[in-house]
């Protein structure tokens, strides 16, 4: 495992809660027959990976019990904070306010398993659009667009305390492109092609300017 740091600056452990405990279904049994979680290797594998010197991040999305969250704090593994999970149909307080996110976390607008951030914004109900606008500082009577919301949210992430910020390319360019729909099999999954024409390049340059602006405010 020592070669990992030669190729990667950061490594994500997918479904990190499976390191703590997992749902084991013996041969011949059905999921309903299983009554409890099976203990995973917990910290042993994490320590082995950390010994390579690589920085780890744990994908801790979904139904994560308090004991797993406590374990991640104890082993010093940052978890995810996904902005769109704080709004719309998700509306979880854990993800809603970037200023409150812990330093030991990875902030992102969306994930490869969710809709893109632009898809999410376009699907928001009107009352949620105005609620998000108020959260970003727009006042009653102000005119703003979905694009204003997108840029405002990008800025919130760039200024949040999280140690890591990763923004998917389609969220930087503002495209309504989904990468994957979990639990489904189809030609649309993992087949998206992101074009890099003049409009996309301009959005990337615009994002670069936003990063510089936020760095001066940090």
C-alpha cells in the first residue's frame, strides 16, 4: 500500500461505515433473516492505510449512526458535507449551513451519485428558491436567478471551514448533467460527456476568479 501516496494526494474510502460494521447475509439466508450488524475491521485497515502517509477521506453519506460518526472522529477521518443535501427534498440540518461544517470534512456541491447542482437548483420549488436566496443574502424584492444561486453557493463552499473542497466539473460549468443514478442499470450511467467549448472554458475561468476572490477573504 505504500505506493498509494506516489499517485494520489487524497484517497476516498467508499462506504466507510462498512469498515466499522456491515450487513452480512449468510448463504441460504435472506436479508430479513439477519438481525444485527457484523463487526468490520474498524481501525486496523485505517491505520495500515495511514501508515503510507496518504490523506484519507471517508464517504459517510446515508444512514450513519452516531457510533460511526464518533469512530470517524477518533480515527481522524474527514467525512462528507454535500450542500444540496441541506435543501429541497433532502433538507438535512447536517448539510445546510457550510459555515458550521467541521474543519475535518470534505465539502462538495453534489456527488457522482446525486443530480448535478444545476439539476437540483432547477427542480427546487419556488418557496425553496426564495428561502435559499434569503440565506445567500438576497432581500425581499431583489431579483435573482438560478445562476445567481449557483454562484452564491459556490462561494459559500469556498469560504467554509472544511479542509477539503471538491466541486464536480459540471457544477463549475453550470451544466445539468447527471453522472449516475444509484440502483439503476442503463446506458445513461457513467456515460456523460462534458464538452469543453468556449462557454465551458469561460465558466471555468469565472470559477478561477471566484476562487481568487475567496482566497483574499479567507
